[in-house]
C-alpha cells in the first residue's frame, strides 16, 4: 500500500544547506485525516528542554531560570509553551510521545495551552536535567491499562511503557524512549539499545502476537549498523514467517533514512534520530495495522528563515541567542488503520511494497 501522507525534505543528505535552503514536499490532507475515524495517528516529538522558570535543586536546571545563562523568564517560557502547543494541535496525533518535559507542572501548562483534548501519562525519570518522557492520548481512542518506567543499563532516562485498549477493542503497547545523547560515549547508547531490546524480547516472547510500538528520540539513526542489529530493525518483514520466531521490528523510517531525510540537522547534515518501529503483528492483523502512511511533520513556521541556518528546525536558541523558536527536532508520525473487531469476517493481510 502506498503512503497517503508524506512530508519529506528533498535536498540530498550532504548538500551544503548554508548555500541552499531545504525544499520541502508538503503532501498533507488534514481534512481527510480529521474525517477518517478509522485512522490512528502515532507520533513523537522532542520538545528540546521544555522547562519552567523555577530552580529545582535536585536537577541541573539553573540555565533555565531568570538569573541563568538563558535568562529564562515568564515571557520566554510562555512563548515556548504556546509554540509547542501549536505543533501538537497541528500534528493531530491520537497517541503522542513527548521528550524533554521537565515536570508535571510544565505538562499541565502545555495541556491548558492546546486546543486538543488530551489526557497524559507522566513519570519522573532519573535524568540529571529532569527531562522526562510523556505520553499524550485521546481518551476517546485509547484507554491505558498498565504503565511503568523501564530501567536498565544505559537507560539514564527511563523508557515509558504503556499498555492500553483502543476504541475498536484491540490492545496496543507503546514504549516511548529518549536514549543517551551523542555527548556520551557510544557505549552508553549501545547499553541502552541492549536494555531496550531485552525488554522487547521479553514482551514478544511472552506474546508473539503483541501489538507493540517503540518510538522516540533514539539519538542514533535507524540505518546505523549498531542500531539495526541490536534492535533487529527491518523494512522487509516476511508475513509468511513464523510469528513465534520473528521478533524483528519493522520501521518504514529505514527507507527515509537511506534517502537522507532527517528530523534534525547538525552541521548541515540531516539525521533521523526520531523514528517509529513496530512488531510484526501490525503488518498482518486484520483489525489494527500499519496503512503505509508515515513521515516527518513540518510546517514553514517550524523552520529557521535566516541565513546561514535557513531551513534548519527553528529552535529556542541559536548559538546562544534567543530566537523564540520551537525545537531542534521535527516531529515524526505513523498512521495505523483500525477496524471494529466484531465486524471483521474475512482475514485481511496488508501487503507492503518493497
């Protein structure tokens, strides 16, 4: 099945962006999406240090205070909240994982600022900067049954696990992640990937038919050898394979990464650190399945318009100067199709294009 909505940057991965702005293909039918009750949008977004202005002695947040290096006052905080709320409203996700949320007070301010009707799940992590992973969900589409933080070697920011029931009666498990940044040694990310894979194996061994989605900021691209091998990522799962043996994760973002698309830019090179992967069941199930639609979500307002950073994601600070932006990341999304379980009589197998 061909993707319905794709939003991609078109410039080659290593093209000098300082001399040519990124061009974007904006193929997005918001009204079609809004009128399709069977479509379930899953997304994630690194909000880049969404912090309040108060000093917390238990974490390293002194830069985000009025007296700190970022001069983070009420005005700047309010602008950031308003900006992120705008992205959330435009993204129109049913389940949305957010990274880099400082605390629940910040999350409440964000919920008041959105026009969307979301509930949320938040747990405090051990992150030294207090950056937490959060799940927003529409209660009309998803009802959580079980929540826990996933800890392990390398997971300095614990992953958030949530299992719930969808409106069509299906169960869906979600793992939101924010793995160690590039400022840490590569071994940190490897340990985090191994810990994450151990949890995935445990879930799929217990139930090979588990409908599982893993998403977030991995701080590594899906095409790197270490990431592909450790997480067992593929874009060519065999639907004829034995489900008790096949515990690979399918991700269409592998193809986007190979083509040079990215959710952030570092030194003129796009990198796809944010991506979504899922278990085999979401390829072959007849009531909940991946419909071929995924992409990197972008709007003009999310991009810097000033040279030499034209085309970069517009962040709150650029080289220490306040720019009143959004984040250094762009959101990514993936759409599932849902059908009421009781109405399905003939098995339907989704054929994925190679």
